[in-house]
DNA sequence: TTTT
DNA sequence: TTTT
């Protein structure tokens, strides 16, 4: 019986990096900042920023790479994982990352595929890099793409309460 | 920007009820108890129990009906939803339920399909009620059936950190 | 072993109501909306809103009454509690509420006591109702008043990592 | 607007280490294991363990040192923090820890100060090391000591719903 | 380095 | 009854 849960709301410090594992799995890595404000002894507002590394896989990795960029605000739910690796001196080093199970995109809510583009949220074209600046190739996002608010992970219509037979 | 999140760990007060919505969607309803212990002013341990109604849908509803029973311990992640309905006097009444997005089964961990049955955890036969007492019809649970610990919602192998290409 | 946890981010539908229990405990009640957006089958953005009742106690109740108002955005952490009561017909009715253990104020962060007032965030004067429209009586909020981001519940300086002796 | 939240349930891999910062603040460090079980492709149960470092401060640090030991099960709520430090080669290294805001003790619930000792849960005597094996010096734990279930962080009686004036 |  |  154990629980390993992380929940973050923050902004990307850079565009997501998308790579592929040796077995071909899409993997995206994102740096996300969370900020805590507090009042110090002199009564001044202070802010301290914490940086997190989030790794996501599969279709979600591709969605993140396609729709998120530096400055995007996201909600991330995942678990903590510490990886061991070796530095150039052959010493064991450890890196703690958040394995993201769910990433929700918090910018530009209400802006679906038919909405006018306004400087953000359009599909970034990782897979067609030659179009990356031309902004003409926007596509409708897939059904469960992260453009959702922080309610359930799945669309309401799939599991609506309207028709609960109890 | 909003968040609507509930996390519970508790035990079922009764077997799950499985019904089907008019559109044929499987829906399971479970009553789950959480208990809080605290020390009163006299220094005595006190316990207060809270009862929650959890509703799950689709395949997860069937898994709950098949594998959970009165007394089972579960982890539930979901969202709050309040339904309006009318009582016999035609008055509006409200019922708050937890729409479960994830239910993890916390009993009998380590007991996979090949493990010996020991008084719990076997498949209950909602869909073959005539076998419901004979216990002979056990089946291997499906791949993502809730018999998992409280880590990520998805199997590690699907998104292992071993092969992160960064 | 049980867990009963609710986390909400949403906006108040009305000003908080502050009352006092028979034993004199300050109790604030707030209605909070969370909204979920999703894409329906026709590909249109839909929004569904859920309303929650949050009850907080003691100093936090007073802080909420003093600093929050209709439209304020808050983060609430608490637990689910269902109260039984009797309607006029003497029938048992049940109301589920969130007992708030922590309420963070998400509007106007960075606006401490020395910051200029700009249409929100000033202290509402529940305890001096005759001044409630004149807005001149602003006070410095107390040290742990909810004007904090969604990090730890307690100020960093109390438990900073800078000086961890390991 | 940001959120930085970690929730763990797991067991201590060793007794807590209690130290004092230069300013005299008690600081406890604990290693906590969470285990995830999953079914591999061959249908076998697999378990993978993740180790976390939790740091707590002040009175909670002392409570952890006094009441927890190797093997104790705890619920931890906190936030992620990455500290920078320098190794012997003068290189920057980073360590990610969980700053615990709340630690609940999950073993032996219902065993208050008047309950018979049975091999666990008694006060460990960090501050009176000469008594550390004799087990005679048990003390009543303080009011909010972590011997509580996973409900609200504060005792029910302080903020009971029985007397809500709405 | 925990536990079942 | 909130908000974008």
C-alpha cells in the first residue's frame, strides 16, 4: 500500500523537448516553474521559484510538443521517479523527475479548433519543422489532447452524471 | 482555470451496485467509508466515519463490480459532482457524489491471476450470476484492472524511465 | 487507514457568509464554482460548472470574510463531510460540504500590505460593517493570511531548505 | 498562480535522522519507500520501489524522530524542493527532496497514550538517549502529533461540523 | 534502505 | 451564483 503522487501548476521555462526512446516511444521533457510567494520578517512580499523536470510519454508527449511552448501554463499530475546515471568520472548521480501521467493545458481555454488564433496555442509543428513559422498548418487537436480544464481526465460526455441509473 | 479533485482511501460498506444507463453504459455505485481518528479533550482516541458515494463508468464500473465487494479497500481519485433530482413531493433535492476517474484495488496486492485464491479478490460474477457462489469461474483480470498500487495510473512498462533519451 | 482529501481551484459565486457557532467559533461558508471544459461530439467547446460549498473555521473563517468576495479565485484543500439535517416535513436530508483546512487566495498575488489598492483584495470590514463601503480602513493582513501561492502551507522562512544540516 | 504538491504513503527505510540547523531549528530527514506493482507482459506481478527523501522541521521533526522508526508507515504531504550543493570536485550537484508540511503516522492507529505498548509506536528517546532501550519512559504524545488518520490536519473538535450555523 |  |  503506497502512494506516489505529484501535482503541479506552473509554466514551462522552455519549449518541450521531444525525443524517441530506442524502442520508438515518444518522450517529452519539460522544465516547469512553480513560484511560492510569502511575506518575510520585514513584511515584504518575497517570491521563490522552484524548477521541476517533467517527463511524459506516448501520445501525450507528442501533444505537449505540439501544443505547449515556453511560457505555457500547465497542470501536471504524476509520480516521482529518481533515475541513477553515471557522470563522466564514472560516479553515480541521481536525478529526480516527475513522470507525468496527465498534463492539462491551462492557457487559452475556450479556444477550440474553430477559434481564431491569437499568438499562442496553435499546433507547433515538430513533425513538420519546415512549417514551424508559417502558422498555416493548424489542425484540430485530437479529442483528448489536454485542452481541458482541471476536472476529470476524460470528457464529461463519456461518463456524464445526467443519466446515472440510481 | 479550475481544479475539482477528490482523493479517497477507504473501504466499501457494501458490494458495488452495477447498472446500465439508458444508452447502455455500465455504471457502478459504491459506498466508501473513510475514518478519522483524533484525540478528544479527555485524551481519548475517538473515531468518526464519513461515508462517500462513488460512481464509476464503463470498463472500470465492470471491474469494480467484478473484483470489489463489501469491505474491500480502495483508492479513488475523482471529482465532485452534485446532481439535482426531485423527491416525491416534487421538491428539488441535491446529491453530491464522487465521479471516480480512477479506482485502485488495495487488497491482496501481489496476488495476480496465477496466485491462489484466499477468500477475497476473486472475480465476482455479475455477468454470470448463476455461478456467483461457486467461485470456480475465475478469470485473469484485464491488463489495467485496478490491481495496482497507488503509483501511476498506467503500467510502468508502458512508460518506463529506464530508457529516457535525455 | 483512510484518506479524505478535496482540492479545488475556483471562484466564489458570492461574498463569504460569516457566522458564529453557539460556542463562539467563527464559521465562514462559501460557494465556489469549478468549470470543466470539454469538446463535444460536434467538436464544439462546452463548459459545465460545478458548485461546491466550503466551510472554514476560526481565524481562517475571518480571513476569508475579510479578504474574499464574489468572484475571488481561491485554492481550497479540505475534506468531504456530509451533514444530516431535517427539513420542515421532518425528513432526514443530507448536505455534503467541504470542510476547508486551507484556503489560499489566488487573486492579486504580490499585493501585500504596502501595495496600492486596485479594486480588489482590500480588507472587507465584516467586523465594522458601518465602514463597509468606504474602503479606507485597510489593514495589513496577518502573517499567515492566505495571500500566498499554492506551495507549502507555512512561510518558507519558517522551514527553509537553505540551512538543512544534512 | 502555481501549485507544488506531493503526497506519499510509504514506509521508512531507516530511523529518522534528527539534526539542528545553525539557527537551532530541529530538522528531521527520512527515507521513504513507495512501491508500485504492475503486471508485466508475461502476466507476472512485478514490483518497483521508489525511494524519497523527506525533510521536516520544527516540532514535527521532533515528533517524527520520537515516534517513527525503520519500517513505520506514514502519509506525507509536502512540496518538491531541489537544493544545489557542491561536491568535492567543486561541481554543482542537485538533490530533490520533499519538504514535508504534514506527516501522519499510519501504524497502530487507535493506540493513544493509554493503550498498551506492543512492540512499536512508543516514544523513541532522542532527547534522553540513555533511556533508549528501556522503554519505560513513555510519554503521552502531544495533541497534534501525527497519530491521526488521513482526514483533516486538525482535530475534528476544533472545527466540527455539528454546530455549523447555516 | 521499507513492506506484503 | 463565479470566471474566461
